[in-house]
C-alpha cells in the first residue's frame, strides 16, 4: 500500500474504505462479509475507514468490527456530522456522542461537516458557535482532524475552503467530474493550501464500471496493459499529487484485493502518455452521448441569476449514460440542496454567459432543454417539497 500524509505528517493510505455500501443480507448489513472485507483491507494496509451518521447501520457495524478484532487504535475512523440537522452546539453534542457510542470509541480521527454545498451553510454553523465547538473537541482529543464533505459548485467550494482553517476536505471527483463540483480547480486549490483531499465517488457509485458503454469497455480490454474500468479510473486519480486518499465502497474481499493492488503500484505522475490517450478515448466515447458540447471551462460563470451552468449541462449529458433517477438525484444534491438553488430554471435569459462561451453554445436555449429533461413535472414538485423541508423555501414548483 502507498501512503500520503495529512497536515501533521501522519500516513494516510492511498486507498480508503468507504463504508456506505457494505454487503447486504435480507435488507441488513451482512456482518460476516463486511468483517471479511474490512479485515482484508486492514491486512493490505488500508488505514482510513469512512462512514457517516446517516449511513444506516454503518457506524455501528464498523465500530463492532474494529472493537471485536482489536484494531480500533491502528486505523483512522472518519465520520460525519449531519450539519443540516444541527440547530445549536447542544444538538451537535447529541449527534457526536451518539456517533461515539455507535463506533465504540472515545474519539474520531477525521470528522466532517457532512454535505456542504455553499458557504452560507458554514456561515450559519459559525454563527451558532460550531467553529468554537470544533476547536474544543480538538483540544480534548475527541476530534483529531476537522473537515467537510462537499457537493456544490467550484466557486462555492473555494469559499468554504477559505472560510475556516480546515484539516482536510472530501470531494466528489473522477475523470467525468473533472470540471464540475469542486473539480480539478478545487483539488489543486486545496493542495496549494496544504489541505489533504479525500476523494469520494471515484467511479461515480460504480457507474464508470457497470454502466460504461460497451464500446469503451472494449477499448480498455484491447489495451496493451489490460486495464479494467476501475483500475484505470483509480490510476487517473492516484496520478495527481493533490489526491490524498481515494474512497471505494468495497463490499467483498476480492474487490479489496483488486483495488489495493492498483493503489500499491501508483505514485504521483504514474499516468503515462499511453494511459492519458486511453482516458481520452474513453471520454470520447462518453461524449458521443452528449446533448451539449460543454467542456466545463466555466468561462460562463458566475451566472448573475445563480445558475450552475456547467453542472446543469454535465447532468444533462449524463442522462444518456446513467440511470435517469441517479442523475436527477445528483442534480438535486448538487444544485438544489442549498438555501438558494442553482437550477437551470433560474435562468433569466440575460445572455451574459453566451458572450463568454469559447464554444459559442446557445446556453439559454440549452438550459431550457436541460431543465425539462432533469426536472420533469413529478421531479420539479419533489425538488420543491424537498427544498421546503430542508431550507424553508416556498414549495410551489418553479415554472
């Protein structure tokens, strides 16, 4: 296993274990398989295990397995505070103490503010005393490293990154999401600040494996190095020095062994010209499904009306590749799970974006198409209701 370092110089395994997708049996976590996978990962040098308060049964399962095998002190446990449910520091304490109980531990190595989408969320948390709360927990040793996980625009990521002295952060990042969400710009900004970056969704929930077009799979199968879809996607990440640890939801010992084998052979700069060409060929296949030729350059941003234009086009394009429900859920998570949504239907038709687009795209027209495809009637109503529940927005769906 290869290791990179946190801000204190302590080693973090390049491959991390994402505990959201433990194997299931009769609707519940299959503890035998989960234990087998975790122990195999531990044997192969994985020392970072990521869970969250809202991952049903995950914290308790991880805590039980680590305690049973006497390895809690030998690994890093990362879990997350559901910050969107926290009203005051007393509430944060209740969640945190419950997590410690579930995890059967007295401290958390890496503690994240879960699912940040814009800086307003951190401003709210700061206003109720959460910065002081984190400092207090760190001073007592109950939290070793404080960070945040992020789903939102590049611009908002940079604001959150600079709003507090974070020890680390976690972003969705892969060769398809290179120019959306925090993206490469966000990754490199964190790296420049010396802030470790944990990568989630390196395979887009497995969709860059099982839902990869057959044409793309054949390109990989016929390559001289015989890459699997997963191994090339991981190598693309491991090549980048700003990547500290890549999480994978490994639900079998075999998957653990394959992923750790890839991680063990990679250092920054490991991607050669042949590999880069292979990635380009796969992305070219994916581009055949595109509805908008957006490169994600972000010259159109910021939008005066608050639309995340690259995100809207990215999700619109992904509708042709992935399950529509998954893409629409991602769209809401990234554009709608915030006080002021960034949906395409916020476009006022000012045309400022089109003046700056290097591809001369008819952005206003394409945003209308994207809105119709990403938010058909039932989804528009559902998104509005979800926005009202989470942020008190008016529940009337947008026109």
